[in-house]
């Protein structure tokens, strides 16, 4: 089993930055790809960004391109989501997820961390 724990959320003003962290524990050798999803109030959960173990493949939601960057530190079993130029519409609960290479679905989910962008 794999456990994921997010941190770094909070309340910021528009234009400011936050960096979310996700630490994986347990059978971390099973993890191939890590990603971030978010869910805003009254909306469906949406994909934000993902990255593979070797960092060779990553994807980012079009609406956050140029503002959000995903990275990972395999030595620390940690994934990061650097969020710059935050907008009120980025307000959501952000979830860290992970999966094995052979899986077509995200197998493991964190509890989520709240990000609120408001003046």
C-alpha cells in the first residue's frame, strides 16, 4: 500500500504563489507516476498536472500552463506543485495522486489540502 500526504495549502491573495508538497510512504517502489487534481466548490474534480518517475513525461492543464509547475524529488519520495500568479479560480482542494505504470487509473489518493485565493 502507498500513503500520500499533502501540505502547503493556505490562503493567499491573487498574484501570489504557493508550493504544495506530497510525501509518499509505504511501498513507494510501486509508484511510477504522480499527479495533482483539484476540486473547487460545486465543481467536478479536475486534473492539474502529472509527472513520471524519471521526469520524462509530464502534463499540465491548459488553464495553468505557464503558472504551475510539477516536479518530484525521488530521493525524498516527494512531488511538488509550484503555483505562481494564483487566481481566485484556482481556489480548490488539491489532491495528490499516484499510480503504478501498469495501472490506467490513479490508485492512491491523499486527503487533500485547501488552497484559497482571495483578496
